[in-house]
């Protein structure tokens, strides 16, 4: 069966999605242009036409994944509801027990970013935008009198650090921490940052 002819933008997106799958499965160091090409049934030359090197393909794949995650985060935080509900939804989604983009991808990205400036810029920007979005909604909730938080910037940093750390534990060491226990810790941390009792955190969402 003949392949459907895709536009340049559609082809790039197809290649980026395939690259993400291959990176998650093989890791950045092991993944090859040939792996991405084989997964789609196209030639290596086609992949190289759109991304002249493996490094550029990898950086573009992480950028694509980051943009997708940030778009979803903005949708969650942009809902017409209380700041508390929006924060709870965002943290639940981003947590390693939630439905965010595969954590294997980001753990791999953090490791490679130590040596690759282009990838470091991508992961740094994702981290900065995530913290800024959480900070903004915490500040909105404080202004609306929903909860108290003397340091929204610090709260966003601490929550992110906890979520990232738990992601490493649950992804790299399966069974080291029960998923239910990890979710309890996340809820405890969010309630603490907002000056709420954990039970009140849930009750106020009803």
C-alpha cells in the first residue's frame, strides 16, 4: 500500500513522535537515526533531510514533547474554576502517579542535558515555565483568599523538586515507593504549601 503523502510539517511531527518513542525505549545514547526510520518504514535519508544530525533530531523531539506538556498544563491551569482546583489538577497530572508524558523521557533528558547545551536549554525552559505557571496560580489563590502562601515562588520550586524526585524513584526503582504512598506525599506537600489540612484540600474541591 502506498504511503500517504504528508506535508513538511506533518512529516516532521511524525518523525518527532517516533523519535520520542525510540528515546523512551532505547535511551538517547543508544537510539539511532535508523531506529526512527525503521519504526516508520522510511529511509534514513528522509530523517536526515528534516533533521541533519541525530543531535538535532533529539533536541527537536524533546522540544516537541515539552511544548505538548506545557500546552496541557496551560489548559489545566486556565480552566474557569478555583485556583485550588486548578493546582490540584495540575499537580495530580504532573505527578509520577499521573498521566503526564512518560517520565523515562525526561529522566533521560536530564541526564543528557548535563553534556548537551541544546538539550539543557530545552529542559531548563520547560522547568522555568512549569514553575512560573504554578507560581502564578498560587498567587491568584492567595489574592482570592482561598489559601495562604507567603512564598509562591518557593512553593512552586519545592513542589516541582518533590515531583521530580518521586518520578526518579518510581521510574528508576520500581517498587521502592508505593504509588499510593507517593500520591499521599504529594497531597501532603500541596496542602502544606497552601496552609491547608490535607482533608480540607480534598473537601474544598467538592
